[in-house]
C-alpha cells in the first residue's frame, strides 16, 4: 500500500513537472517576437513601415514599440520629396523628425525612404520645366540636404526608388527624361557625401525572382561599381499575391549579393486577390511568408526583413487594389494570423 502511494505521489510530481515544463515552453514561444526570431537567425532586424498618425491607436503603438517584434522602422511617407522639399530649396523635416526621434528613443534602426522617386513629388517639381543642369543641381541638393539632416541616424537609405519598368527598360519620368541615367550616380554620390556611414540602396518591386527587371538592376549595380559610384545594397520590396511567389527568390538574392552588395526585403506583404480569406488561403499565406523569409535567412548578406506595415487595419493594399487585402501578419483587430508563425518558422529554417 505504501509503495503504491509513493508511486502515485511520484506520478503526480512527474505530471506537474511536465505540465510546468510545457507551460514554460508555451510562454517562451508566445513571447518570441519577429525581431527576436530575426536576431536569433543572425539578421540585423525585423522591421515595419509606419506612419505617425497611426500612433494614436494605443494597441498599434504598443506593438510597434515592442523590441521583441520590431527592431527597425521605415517612414512610409514623410521623408518623400513632397513632404521634405515642398517648395524649391525650402526643406521641411518636421514630420520625418517624429519618426526619427521615435527610432532613437526606442533604439530601433531607421531606414530612410526615399530620396529620388517618380511618384509623390511636389507640384513645382512634377510640373516644372528644367534644363539638364538645373535638374542635376536640384537632385544633388535634395539628396544631400535630406540625407545630411539625418546624418548618423539612418542605417540605410532608399536613394533611388523604382527606376525600372517591369520589362527592364528605364521608367519614363522627369528625372530620366531630362537627365537620362545620370541622375542615378548624381543622387548616390550626393547621399554618400552627406552621410558616409549610411548604406545606400536602390529599391524596387517585381525584382523578387529572376527576370528582366531583376537583370536590369543587376546590370545597373555592375555598371555603378565599375565606375566607382557608391552602392551598398538592393531593396527587394516583396509586394506579393498569396500563392504566386516566384520560385527563384533565394537564387535571385544570391545573384545580387554576388555583386558585392547586401540585400534587404524592404516592403513585404502578401495579399489575397479575393476576400475574405479562407482557412486554406490563410495556410497558404503562412507558407508564402515562411518561404520569403526563409530565402533571406539562407542568404548571409540578406540583412533583414521589413513588412509594409504590420496590421491589415493600416495596410495600403485595399485602397490601391480594390477587393484585395488581408496582406499583413496581424489582422485589423490585431490578432496574429498564421502568417506571423510563418515568419518565425522562416527565420528558424535555412
């Protein structure tokens, strides 16, 4: 009888020990954030784009500032030309400073976005008529003043944003039409002069896999390096559709880094082209996030991953692609979707 009683006590203790161990394990898993997972995988960060006008939402703000979730932020809009130089030679950094000060206060890396882009330009520039010499000075002045203002605060700058068409030809815009390709080295050299410590990037979409557009950017990087123009990295945006990822993401990253530069996933979201998502669709989205993150994880010079905002509540997708959305790791109610676990798993596997 005593022996049976002792066995019962021993079994009870073992059960409690296993249960406690399981609880600790579950707690550990639940508190492991996306940035924690990225750093455990020897990446520099996991980050998100953000707008300060969203910070009034306290739930959003609490998640954003959590170091376990995010180690890097990108200003979605307020460092673009329309905001930072609204009049010729008149610079406004008030809105950008809000983001930069938050990054400094919370110890997060800051990505500068962006210096030269065909979109969201102020009217004086978009509708202006300039000689080559005039526009060259405007580009140099803008890039220098913008980057110099945040000197020492920014890990990397998207100096050039979206210069190519999908077929690999140059995008027709005020910069290319007036300056041909010379605006690229003008901008990069001005940015390097303004902040020698910042990484200088060219950022684009639809270069996630191999193809004409990715090849055009690789050829540009080669040409820049051959001519001594500073270029440190390529930003692979990653605006994808569920179930439609290219199969050559890792290969493509490896081809970019073989040119002597780093890469980063800069604007990742994976949207549904029909709503609402099904359970099967959410499982596929999880697999797609895992695939994309795993590709970065497998390439040593892929330094980090940034989502283009983390909650469906503030996603850019529905307004740009009507009828599409649910692209982010958190839904509009801040519930983590299976995609969140897909990101964690992507950083855990090579």
